[in-house]
């Protein structure tokens, strides 16, 4: 399968290029960067730490979609919305890892999924997808006198907060509890906040260093705590999950799929 990498000079983009090269059945179709990028014209595989293979960073994104069976997007929300339109126009499978999308940008993804298979996940690691199921299960089992708090830490360059994964864990907890996360989430505490509201799902965000992604869901009761923790040692777990998702789209009908779908079939 020919796979294109959008944002191929980014932190995840370089990991994705390396992962495609290492994966049987996957072939690198090319890669693109933002218009005017300092990486334009540079060799894509060399940027990813491999021997040059004659493919250079381009900015003709439509041509990349046309040359690919599936395209992987770990870029920025505004670019992802534009890429979704190209996936729709060219009926090319799209794998979306970009987080922090607003409602209009998410609508563009949903629209693309009417014409092509789209796999979207806030986190492509196998371990986090297991943790989503466990979080839903624990939240459904423990009554709401167990307070739910979600703590995440990422590297100093991350631009959105809480992380897409923390929000997905919040959604899983809310689903288990049978409540709406929007009505129950407590994202910021500062100053004289008063006591914790029963049933809230709280978030705390830490940023620093080169942390690839740590998440803990805490269920704090009177006299005991249950904690579920996942730590990504490096970004390769996200890249291997995303390439696995790309291969999974082969022959799939159009539709919006999750990494849980990929792992369960
Ligand atoms: P990064 O800033 O290192 O890379 C993003 C790249 O996208 C940059 O190189 C940038 O130039 C490029 N880009 C911007 N506009 C573009 C355009 N129009 N066309 C092509 N390329 C464009 O960021 P990163 O750490 O690689 O993370 C990227 C995204 O992936 C973030 O939203 C992050 O939260 C998300 N992420 C998701 C997962 C997951 O498993 N879902 C894991 C890690 C990171």
C-alpha cells in the first residue's frame, strides 16, 4: 500500500516516515510540509534518519493524495481540515492523529468519512486504547463517590491542553458513568474554588522536557484509590499504530473509524 505522510518534517512526521519504511506491505508515496517550509526540497527519508531515497518534501498536497492509497496526518488542526477536503475529493483513506480540532474542523473530517475510510484517534498506541476500555469499565463499576481526576504530562512543545488523549479518557469515564463530559468536566482550578462538586471529572495538565505522553486516571474514594496509568516511552508507539491503521483501511468502506475498531478486527 502506498502511504503519504503530511507534516513529514514534524516530530511525528519523521517517526511515521521511518515506520512506513520498516513496515512490510507499506511503501512511502511521498510527504508534504506547510507551504514555505524551510524543509521544502529536502530528502524525506534522510530527514527521518535513513538513506536518501529520492523523495523530497513537497507542498503539492493534492498530488500527494492522488499518489497515495492512504495518507497519514499528524499536523495542525487548520491544515487537517484542508486535508480532510482533499481526502473527500480524491476518496483517499485518511488517518488523523492531529488533536485540538474545533467543531468546524471535526465536521470536515466527518464529511470526508462519507467518501473515504477515515481512522481518527487521539492516541494510536495499543496500550492507551486498552486503557480507554478499562477506564469506561472502572467508571461503570465504581459509584460516583469515587472522584475521577485525569492527569497528563507532555513535552514542552505541545500546544493544546488538556491532551486529546486526556479528553478521550474523560469521554470514556463519562460513558461508563452515563453522564455528559461537557456538563461534568472541570478543566481548570485556580484561586478560591470551593469544594469539589460531586460527579465532576477533573483534569490537570503538566508540561515539560521531552515527555512523549503520560496519562493517569485516578478514581479517589474514601480510604482507597484506583489508578490507571499509561506512559509512552517514545513516539514510535503512535507511529506504528497509525501505519497499522493505514494498512487496515485497504478495501474498507467509507466511514469514520477509531483505533479501537482497528484493534478489534
Ligand atoms: P510538530 O509541530 O512537530 O509537527 C507538525 C508538522 O506539521 C510540522 O512539521 C508542520 O510544519 C507541519 N504542517 C503544518 N501545516 C502543514 C500543512 N498545511 N501541510 C503539511 N504539513 C503541515 O508536532 P507533532 O509533535 O508531530 O504533533 C503533531 C500533531 O499530532 C499534534 O496535534 C499532536 O497533538 C498530535 N499527536 C497525536 C498522537 C496520536 O497518537 N494521535 C501522538 C502524538 C502527537
